[in-house]
């Protein structure tokens, strides 16, 4: 019985795997929920010992760990599992950089259900979700965001603090718009004992930011303004305005309106610091920033992942004198620095 | 303002992307539903022309096509999209090898909802889904399978027909167990005008197989037996018994029980032809076969993706004399050929 050869033909494997890709989300969420990474980090390395430590069946956890190995979250040698460097840093709850809380916001049932209407969103050019207009508070959504996503901000918030030369300790007045968990402003305040932070967001979300400000010992230099970034009095004379992950929710004219307000709130020579997913001009590279656009299509009525040339045009039309782009090392995000004339 | 450097640090991008991986499923399903691939295959190559052809918004389809480009289903050059070789073959409905119907079974709301209970399945060592015992008919599930998955069988069914030397045209009596769409047996019958096929499955599913037998002009040599592979009279004296994608639903003792019945139904020197996802002994390679195990954990009460050494042991304990493994070119599946002593 000969084995016929049909080598070199194209394969439907990519299609099969994409139609099953929701399983990657489920598997990682399950592994986080069962604390499999912490168990392995703590020394369990066979399916039997991991099962004992996580209160699961050996067969179930063996299949889960094999799947996590296929997906690059574990290694397996001679039947023994180990954490990858990434998993040890970001998924073991004993690690100070653990990001497991992200599963409270990313890939949740709510997040997934919004994608059930993706076809309508493509037809429509924007989300059909009833809360897709992000100019009104929807507390549970953004409080979940603030509570879940703070650890993910570490690389970008440290990068921003360094961009602001926070370590030099010069007096600085910083407005953090749509502060959420507040971690970007709080990190600047932690590194610069002369920085004063004003956080702007909805009241329920600001409670999370204030908790974090207390937790990190900067509450005394942390004040808040409650309301919408589009009509709340922001104050003025700021050295820096932080705009982290906000513009992607809105259409270009709405972004420009906010940029105008920011320009007015900055002192001469002040800088708007925008953290964003900024795809290249081709809009298909780099992968994570480019793919972010689809999340905005599904979740917002008019948002997008804007390119740098779009940001540059918007900031210049809002009166800014110079606009520069700074990739955040180790993260799929970029910082756009926009300077007001001195 | 210096750009601080923190290059070389590990990145949470893989975690972020896995928690968002369900979006890959949604995007491909939406693109298939809107027939974006057929539109591009038909000559539309800008977001404006694709939008017109698919009845969508330009912004929505631009974002979708950019995402599909990131995921490797399209290319984009100078703002113009094109199909990859894979997409042209497998996703354009004008292609005879189009697999778009797979979206009727893979990644459906039902398939996804089963993974909502993955954590329980890991705890339990098997699915908690009420229909996870695959020894009873559940018509809508398996009829959907039979109607959706037939095109995916082409490479493996042609491979199996070649393994059986169907082109030589020698008389052959073939039993196709859990025939589903029937395509494996039908392909043997198409290539060998002297082959007689007996298909065994639940009545509702066999209606699909019989439709396909008529469609491919082999109905005269196509008969059916309705019921369970575990207790229906199968007949005897078969040259070949086809067991395609069935064993993974069951525990080892259940598989062995079926293998015993198959052994009894074969004539001396007859062969059991098993098509399966067979991971390597490490259970973590190759990726698609290894990952298949998780699908069985979520969907079945006792199934798994078995390794070749497990298949060899099971077939030998059921009385087979030789057991050999044959990878299917261009597919993540393998064929296990088990021969009864002459």
C-alpha cells in the first residue's frame, strides 16, 4: 500500500485555525481562572501535580497545558511543563508584573458578544452596540477597564514618565484626560515629587484612580475633575496633558475638538502626550496596532486606529506646532508628542 | 525630549492577542458571510469597490480587509487588496475547492458557547455539555456538520482513495462508519466503479450522505445502515472499513470496543482506515493536531486526540496484525491503516 504524494499544495489549516481561534481566548482565560501559571511557577510540572494544585482533573489539565504549549505560553520537555519567560513575568500571580487581571476586561463574555454583531458593524461602518457613543458614562464597562488593565500600563507609563523627564523633579502640572485607573499620571507623580496631577474622568472611574493614587502614595498631589473631556472645565496652564487610549474611540472631527480644548489648556511650550495604537500608513503593519482598528469598529460608533499622518494633521489643525512619534519599547503602542508654541 | 530605551524586554503582546483571538473567528466568519473573498476574487480591490460589491460601508470593509491582511488571508499593496493563494482556492465561492461552508459548523455560536464551560471541562476531565456522550443521535449538530464540512474532506478523501488503490478498479466492499456527509466512501466509489459502499450513521445524517451519493453519481452502489456504530449490525466480509474522525469522540475502552466490531466485520486481510488528528508522542506537535485535543475536551465526555502509539495499542488489542501511520499531505490529519491477518 503506497502512500500517495500530493506535497506542496496549499492547505486550509489557517482557515481551520481562525474559525477555531476563539478557543485560544477560552483556554487562556481558563488557565488564568484556574491559576495554572501560578501553580507551574510554584513548582508543579506534571499534569498530575498541576491537577492537584489547581483542583482539576489530570486529563483536563494535561489537555489544557498541551494546548497552552502549542500556543507558546508553556514549554514541555519529557512530559514536564515549564513557564516561558513571558508567562513567568506576566501570568504568574506571584510576579509583580502579572497581567492576569486583564482577563477581567479582555475576552469577557461582554467583549465577545459585541463581536457577534461584527457583520452589522461592517455594513454600518460602526458599532451597532447601544453604548457605542463614548461621550456618556457607562460605569460598569469603564470601571471594569480601570480595575483590570492597570498592570498592562507599566511599560508605557514608565516610558511616558521618562519622556517627561520626571526623574529630574522639576515642578510640573499634569492633566490626565480619561484617566481610568490613573496609572499614567500616578507614575509621573511617583517619579517626580514636584508633579501635580489632575485626573479627568467619570465619577465612578475616578474612584478607582483615587484608590490607586492612595495606594502609590501620591494622593496629596492628585486631584480630580469629574465629567466629559468634551465639556468639563479642564483648568489651564498645564505643562503636560496625557491622552492615553482615548482618541481611538472617536471620529476625526471629535478628536480635533478635544485637541483644540487640550491646546487651550496647555501653557506655551506645553506638550500633549498621546498614547495610542498607531498603525503604519499601510494600516496593515505592525500587526497588533493594525488589528486594533477592528476592535474600534466593533465597539464604537465612529472610532478607529489612526495613522501618524492622521494624528499629525489633526494636532496641527488644532494649533500644535510640532508632532513627533515615539514607539514604546516592548509594547504594540506608540506615543505621539504634540507641542504648543512657546 | 529623549526617547528612553528599554529594548529587549519580554512583551505581553502574545497574551493581549490570545485574549482577543475570538476576533479572528468573528472577522473570518463576517468576511465569509459578506462574501468579501468572492468580491475580491471577482476584481474588486479597493475598499470602495469591495464595499459596493458587498453592500457594506467603505470604512467597515476597509477595517475588515486590513484585519484579514494582518491575519494572512489577503495581501495589500498600494491600498489595493488581493486574495492570497489559499484564499483564492478555499474562500472564493467561485473556486471548486471553496471551504466557506465550514463556517456553518466551525466557530458558530453553538460551538463557541460550548467553550464557555471550558473551565468546568478542565475540572471535570470532560465536557459538561448535555450532549457530550456521542453514542446517541443529536441530529441538528451532525446534520450541520455533514452539510458544512464536506468540502474540507477533498484532500483526505482523495488520499484515502489512493491508499485503497481505487483507480485500479478491483471489486471492493467498503463500510463507511459514521459516514456523515459520506464523502470518504463516495470518493472511493467515484474513483473505483467496482466499489460498493455501505454507510452507517444516524438516519437524519444519512439523508445528507445519500444526497451526496446521488450528486456524485454513485447512488446505485451506495447503501445505508441506520443506527449506532456500537450496536447496529454492520454486515461482514468488508475489504475496507473507513473510520474517519470518529475515535476522538470516545474513551480508549469505547474505541477498542468499536475496533473489535470492525475487526469482525472485515474479511481476512481487510483493512481499517482511520482518519484522525494524531499528535506526536509529545502531544504538543504538530500544532493543529495537538490543539485538537482541547476541542474534544470541551465537546465530549471522554474523547481525546490519541497518539499513534495509543492507536497502535488499541488496534492490536482488538486483534489487528499491523498498524501503520500515513500523514495526509497538505492537511493536519493522518491516516492509520490497520490490517487484519490474511
